[in-house]
């Protein structure tokens, strides 16, 4: 349509249907942009695929598979991994403090 007022009922229906399709596409695109969790997850998956490919190039295939399994385990259980890293940092700090005393 050229933006003019529809001349008959059929043109009005076609205009309405076209507008609905365009609005649905726009809302779908906005929904995808606003779904940050999914976009981040897709980005992480892509980066893990790239890292796994690099590990496979440097080492052998079973090592790359283990790397990917480990990365997936960390993504599935981030709290225990974070707690472990935090505990390790505290332990290192305590060791360095005693050494300097």
C-alpha cells in the first residue's frame, strides 16, 4: 500500500493483514534482542566451540572432549566452582601473609 486510505473493504483487510505481519516480525525481533539470557548462552556456546576446536588442534580429540565436558559441568554448576576458586584465593592469601610475617 502507498499509505493512502483504503478504497474498499478488501484493500482495508489486506492493509490490516500486512500491518499485522510487519508488527509480528518487529515484535519477534525485539523479543530476541531483549532475551539477554539466551543471547549470552548462545555466545558462550559459540566461544566454547571455538575453544574446543583450538584444544583439539593443539592436543588430541579425547582431550578436547574432556575440556568440553568440564566446561559444560562448570556452566551447569557455577556456585561450587566459584566457591572453590574463592577458597583457593583465600588460602593463597593466607599463605602469602604468613610468608611475609
